[in-house]
């Protein structure tokens, strides 16, 4: 799995972000952000045992001091109390894996003696008081129950797959979006994100800086705001054309960012969708319902 891309990471004009043993060993689940820090946690398996990965952003240079008393607990069930771990490993004792070190972050791993099985979970705790869980993975699922964000044959993202550029994990925009990173649009270097501001549903459009003619390509495109994911494409509460989106000065290294604030009150189930034109049937992206 790659959590960043460069010009060399494109195949047939499409970004190649989801592939490789790191992704497959982790049951095709991306890392969980460690709350408040430039680090992430991932459960994976090796030789039938539950293992943990720590992704540490390279700018987080004093992480071993900050996480000196932190640890990762291995649990047979997600219902178990924090004190009921099968075993644990101190964060500072994780081993740096040179072969998986990336441009923007380092990867540390630790094996356990816990046999991998449905329901297994790992948690990152800040200290020994058991009440400060900064990250916990989704319970492990059996292979037949896994819903992958990729097509297993070619490892290309489907229309609703999530993007994995590291900037999406570490910027403040990740948090006002309910900790959900952008959804990639089908066939284009653009992404869509639902977020909230002042209690209203808002849309954020990410345009890759190499996508120079996006305004011509999307001149008839629009974002619909829906009170429920069950609504038909025509059943929007409100909508807006991209020409009304405001460009944000605080863009990122790889993307220009455009935003729009609607009059729809944010609530559970709210969703936004990216439609290519006025025909209602060419949907290029839809976000997860707000929860």
C-alpha cells in the first residue's frame, strides 16, 4: 500500500494507490489515525498471528519522547475492556522496517503471539492509565466478509474508494470531515469530501494540480446535498455548480482545494454526490453518509 503518490506512481493516467502486501496483510484496511498526532495504527497478520504497524510522519521527530509510556494492546474481541488485553507492546519497542520506509513517514512493526481471528482488535493507549485510547482498529474480519475498496483483480479504486495521500490524514480538514478522507472521483484526479462548518453541510473539492483543464471538464458538473443516502440523485435538498465553489488559499502540496457551504443542517445520514452533468445518471463520487 502506498500512502502517497508521485508522477511515477501513475498507470494509464490513473493514480495507483492501493496495492501491495502491506494493504493485503491488513485485510485491505488502511491505517487508523492516532488522535492528535502525526501517526497511525494498523492491524495486519503474518504467519497467522496478529501484528501491529505504526506509521510515524517524519516531521514527528520526538515521537519516542511523546509516546515513551504509550503501548499497543492486542485484544481477542473489540468488546473487551482496555485492561483485558491478550498481550501488549510498548510503542518505543516497535522495530523500524527499513524496507517499508516511505518518503514522508517511517513504519514500525511488532508481532504478537495472538492468533488472528474474526473480532481481533488492537488499540493504541497513551499511557498506563487505560482510559486514553487514541486509536483502535476495526475488528478483524474473515476474508469472505471483507468489503474491499479495490477490485481484487487490478487493485484500482472503485468510484467510492478513499484516497490515501498522507495530507488527508494530518491536516485539520480531516477532523471537520468526521475523520473521513476524500472520496476519489471516477476517472479523474479529483476528490470529494463532506465536512461541516457552523452546523451546516459543506462540500470540499480536491483538484490535483496536474489536472489543468478541470474547469472545462467539469463545466456542467455539480454537487448535490442529500438528507439521506437513500434519496435518488434527483432528490437533492440543494445543489451547487463548481463555478460557485471558493478556492482556498491554504491548498496542499498536491492539490488545490475548493469549498462550498450549503444551507442544509448537518445530521446523521447526510450525503453529498458528484454528478458529471444534468442527466442525473453519471455519478462520479458519493461520500459516506454522515455519522
